[in-house]
C-alpha cells in the first residue's frame, strides 16, 4: 500500500447554461435538443473516464439536503432534468456511475459588500477608463465564441490554461476599482476569495480517504483559486480535466 497516496480532485470549469448574475453567461439554443444532447453526452463520458467516487456541485452547502432529494427524484424517474450544468453534467454523471448522493459545497452569504454588478456600475460612473479596460481586455475575450456552438468544445475551452489565467486576471483588475481609500473592487474581491476558500474547505472535508476521487463541477471563474488552494494545501493531487476531454 502506498502510504503517500493522496486523494484526487478534478476541478471542471463550466459556463452557466441558464441565467445567472455572473459577468459571463452563454446564450444557447434549446439544450434539450438532440444535437445538444450529443454534446452533453460527450462531456459526461469524459467525466466518467476520471472515475469519480464523489461529485461536488456549485450549490450552497445548506441546500445539500434539497439537492439530494432532487437527485433521488431523478434516480426514481420523477424528475425531468432542467437546463443547467448541475442537472445535465452532475446528475447524469453521478447516476451513470451509481452514486447514491451528491455534495453541495458553495457559499453565497453577503458580508456587507457590493455585488459584482454594483461594483461594475460604480466603475462605469466613477472610473470609466477602468470600466472600459475590463470590458475590452477581459469580458470580450472571455466570451465563449465557438462556431458553430458546441457544448463539449465550450466546456473544453473553459478549462484551457490560457482562459483560466485570463479569468483570474480579470478579478485582479476588478480589485483595482476604487478611488483613494475607497476600495470598492477589493471589497468584492475579498468576498470572492472568501467564497473560494470555503469551497476549498468543503471539498477538503469530503475528500479525506486516499481512494477518494472527487469531481467538482463549477463556474469556470472559480477554477484558478480553488485549484490554487487545493494545491497549496498539500492534501490532494489536482487533476486537470483537459487530459480527459478529447
């Protein structure tokens, strides 16, 4: 037995298939159409190749019970999957691997700071050059322009090293929003770090046995920090999904 064997975590960055207040979202035609279903099947098959023993999802931890009630309904054919990555990637992969439950690991509490949309609005009024810089340098480049649209290719793109770097770089630019001692951007970025630290903690708690292989399905903007925290912890080996998406 390898005494140095560490559990493995794969962090899969994805786009949000339906409306979220994120800076980046994707307009897709009907995800339930046949072509889209083939593309989703490709993603699910790639995730199954990793052979995860646990699947963690971008759902607030206090909703763990309702998430699993929903999952049980799906297992018992009492639930039609909705158009979102939690159902289309998470529920499908877990059910096909015979998982009995899923894990909610997110945190979304407000700590008295502005939301990201409000920070950007402040910049638009008070620091227009910074607002334009973020729009031109990051938001336009982070659009998932895949032609023709293809869910598998878009997920693959979300997990490319260059895009993960650009995504996090944008948050570092947001940290520069503010004037004098009014640290408008940093107030939000501090919350963003706290959220990702909590996600890391919740992942570490469920990934304790050397044989654990945890798959996290999460918005692509989280990949850089969650990966960094996992790697710096020394607790787990982080596995990139890129080797499985071919």
